[in-house]
C-alpha cells in the first residue's frame, strides 16, 4: 500500500526490487526502467483481455518473477566467468612479474651509476671468501686482476649491472605482454579498477618489504665491514623503494574508481 | 521444460529470437514464449539480466526508444552475436543429435 492508501502493485514491486538489487547505479536505474515498462505493458495486455486493473498488475508481477528472483538473476549475470577470471589472473601475474623484473633492472642501472661514481668496490667488494676453484674461475675471466678478491669484486660489480639489466629487459617484455593481453582481460570499470588496485597494492607491499630488507642488509654490512659491497644490496633497496612508492600511487589512483558514485557499467580495458 | 535446463541455453535462444531483427525486452520475451509454444516457463524478469550480460559480452547492443509513448530499451544482435549464434547453434544440434541417437535405442 502506498502512503495514500491506494493499492499499486507495480509501484510496490519496483520498491521491493530496488531494495533487493545490488548493482551499480546506472544498471539499477536501467533495470528498474525496463521492469516498469515491461510490467505496465504486460498489465495493459491483461487489462485488454478483461482482467481488472489491480489483478492485471498482480498477474503481470507474478509472470515477471519475485523481486528476489530477479535480483538474484541480475547478480548472477554480473558474476565473471571462470575464463574471464583466469584472463584477469594471467594479466595480474604478468604485470607483477614484469614490475618485479623491471625493479631488478632499475637496480642494475643504479649499480652502473655507483660503479661509475665510486668505483667497483662499493657494489662488488662483498666481504666473503671464495674457495680455490671459484677464485681460479674469477681470475681466468678477469686476467687483469692481481688477486682473487679483486677479480671477484670486478666480476660482482659487472654482473650486478649486466644480469640485472637483462632481467629488466625481460620485465619490460612481460609488461608488453600484459599490455597486449589486456584485450582478453576486459571488464567493467569497477572490476578493472579493483583488479588494478589489488595488483598495485600487492606489488607495493612486496616492494616495501624488499626495500626494508635490502636497506637493512646494506646498513648491517656497512656497520660490520665498511662500504665494500654495500651498493650490491643498497641498489636493490633503492629500486624497491621506488617501486613501492610508484605502485602505491598507482593502486591509490585506480582504487579511487571504486567510490560508489564512480561505479558504472562502462566497458573499460586495462 | 525445467527452468534450469533453459537457463543453461538462455543465451542461445535469446540470440535466436533477436536474429529476426531488433526487439524491445517485452517483445523478446513474447517471442521466446511464442516460438517455444509455451514450453519455456521462466520468470520473465530474469531475461533482462541475461540480455544485459549479452550486451556486456558484445553479442547484442541496445538503445532507448521513446516512440509509442513509453520509454523502452530495444535490443539488436551484433555481427559478433551472429557468429556466436551460429557456433552455439551448431554445438546444440550436435548435442541434440547425440542425445536422440542414444534415446532411439530405448524402448518406450
């Protein structure tokens, strides 16, 4: 019954349906508009067949299904399929792996910078001893070195740049693959924002933990053994910190789209 | 036909109804009822979410139509929807043929 006391089944039904729906605003308005148009058309057809007005509305509603039934169907229709979830998952894995490897590449660039500015010792002079076969290997590939420690330092400082830059290139390739894959990982604005936010937040947390560990390790090394080899870990710590800040900002920007007034069914890509 | 059986193939029958030309929601449901000769007895309201899903998947498109004094959403099959219909129809016919072959051996 409405406030005026007259029985309006279709109006009551629309109120019930609005209360049951759990959809973005635009989809809610659209389903309600279509439902009202359908019910009124159905009731008019029944009216023309000789059924009384209120009974015609009640019968139109019965044929339409209960508000709970329709709301359940609307919720189920929005649920992503297993294939869609797998596509989104693959995008997330490619992006996370790509971001991690790119951070390794950035640390390689920083290692190259430290090598150029402070010589190979800051990155390469790790305070450790090497067994004879390893020493022989280092001396064979660094024939200009006068000692095992010097050969190992040169090799470590060189590897810290070359291998990490190589990893960075692999990371760039994975990000390119994720970019290409985005066409298969489509969804509405809210689900894409949630996916991006989750991937960004996961990456930010992983980078922050890595940064804390690596900076702590380099500080410990500096306290116990001086500056030799500190750059080996510090470059990773700085790259991780940069990654944590960048990914946190990205996650924040994407998750802002989850505010209720920004939800909508607009198709979007990554 | 049980509602559960139809739900699994609702996309196929909706695309089939829309392959005849653009229709608004009420006409889609009426077409479904008429073409099935009353065999499909599902709550009419559950068809709209299915149509919305088809639209999100790019198999149909829709637009508001204000003609006739009532605002209604008209649905139209897309070329991608036509291809999906052909593919699903083929799969369905293969399935039906298989079931019929098995049932043919059963004595009533």
